[in-house]
């Protein structure tokens, strides 16, 4: 079948879905088009050279940096809206038939069909953590990745996080693996070796397994240091490169290392890649701080203990005021918070808001951290900086539904 018929049906469904207010038209249109023509993703995507980005945390940021890197070479199609399953990806690919390069974020449990359809040149594997938004176990995800590794194109390369033993194990069978320093702030999910079941040992040199001898490989791409002017020095097989990364957070230099490596694997000059990366200041609006009552509020969406652990670390190291926003999310409301090291914030009083504020306060109490409930999020943000009279940036740590609600609320109040 020509791609046209399936695409026309998909586009009609997309418009209809948007007209009826049924949520993401991209996904619904793509789903119908793929049902009509299961080979559609291969038809609209395989002619391009592509980089896929997968993992539990940080996909969108790294995809944005990779897309920027590839633009140094030519036009790029990318799923910046975060529609990262096959039905969303097919719609994005179909809407841009001319770009020869693709930077595609892929949901970690849909990697195999996307790899089969697109036959990518580069796969970036960031990390593997437990995840509660969808009900797929970490073990199932790792098995899925093992299967992907066995079916990758022979000329492809996996850029894998050297610091995550689970990710390294999952892609062992890939034709070529290049280790990148990707950090692992949360060891809770990687306590045991997935190969032999022994307990990992962690040291300044990274992880190692006393049972089977697997250990952290020396990364080919390494984050050396942050220079006085704020740029990051990244060492690589060809030398070293200073990269300025404008997006915030600890993910930024890690993302830059992966994006530089991807650029080089795609044949782009490393200097040109670094310059292209430095121009990324925002990812799908998610890093844009919102002005709230004279403060600047940055929303973080946290979906697992690894995410909460990183947010707490940013609050501790930056000294930024910290607000917790948790809304109802089925039985998963505060599950992800219980394992996070809130004790590190003891001595502070944290404003808490959202429909599950009482549950979040219980987590804080168990960690001996003071909390106070504010029904209104703006009041909570104002309270976070009240004592200091500061106008500095406030970190608003949100679970998924609170992130959605507050993004919408603050965006609307800006218009
Ligand atoms: Zn082992």
C-alpha cells in the first residue's frame, strides 16, 4: 500500500480528535495510520539517518540537544512534543518528509518496533530506573533492551551510560557500544548485578560486581570539569571540547556529552556540534521558569525515586527554595517519594501543595523535615522565599499530574 492512504486516514483522525477535544491528535491519528499500514513507520522514516534516545529519565533534554547537534549538518525531524511511542513518532515523521536526519525520543518499552522500523545509526541509552507511570517492571524493560541489542543494525552504535550497570548489561549484545559518562545519582535500582545476582560494590571508580567481574568501563566521553566561565570541559577520544549548556540542571553536561558523541558518530565536526548545542535554551517549554508573585518558579516533573533524589540534590547544592506539589495519581501518589533522601533537607520548612499534600507531609515527617500545607500553589511559592526576602529561583518539585496542572495554570496567568 502507498503510505498516502494510511496517512490521509491518520490526518483525518488527528483533526477530528483535536476538534472533539480528545487530547493528543498526534497519537490518535498515528495509531489509526499504523493500524491501516503497520509498515508505515519504516516507509516514512527509514530513508533518514537517525539517532534514537531512550532511558527512564532525561530523554527530552538529551533529544533536544541531539536535534540541535544534528542541525549543524542539515534539516532534522524531531518529536519535541514528547509523543515518544510508535503512533506519535509516525505522525511526526509523516509531517516532515524532507529532513534527512532524525533525532527521536523513544519510550523505553517501545524501542524494538522503532529500531526495526527506522534502522537507526545511533541509539543513546541514558539509564534504567523503576517507573510508576505505566506499570511495566524494570526487569521487563531490561529484557526488552537485551532483545533490541540482539537485533540492531550491524553498523549501528549504542552510546550507553557507563555509570549505570543495568543499562550497560542490557546492551552488552549490541554490535558496538561506546561508554559515555552519564552519572547515576540513585543506586537503589541497581543494587544487584542483573547478570549474576551479587550485590554491586560502589567506589570512587564506579560500580563493580564481585560475582561476575563486570565493572564500570572507562568512558570514552568524560565530563572533566566546569570551567570558571560556566562551560563544561568534555574529554573524548579525539581530544577535549568546552561546551556551554544553557539548559539547567545536572542533566545538562551529561546530555551535552551524549549529544557530542552522537554528533561525532553521525560524522559531524565536534566543534560545530558543541556550538550547536550551546544554542539550546529550552526544551518544549519545560525549563522556562514561570514568574509567580515576583519570584521565578521552575517546575520539575519527578516520576521515580531517582528523579526526587536528583531534585533534592539540586536544592541542597544550590540552596534554592524548594516547594513540593503532589496531586492524586491513583495508588502511586507518593510511592516515589518514600525512598528519596528528604533527610538532606532537614532544618528547612518546606511548603507543600496539591491534592495529596497530606501524604507528602507524612513523607516529610518520617524524614524529620518540617512541612506546611498551602492550598494554593502561588502561596506555597511565595512562602518558600518569604523568610529570605529573596527573589531567587524556586524549585517546585511535582509529581506528574501536579506538573501538568501547574504548568497550565502558570502559563495561563502569563497570557
Ligand atoms: Zn555480576
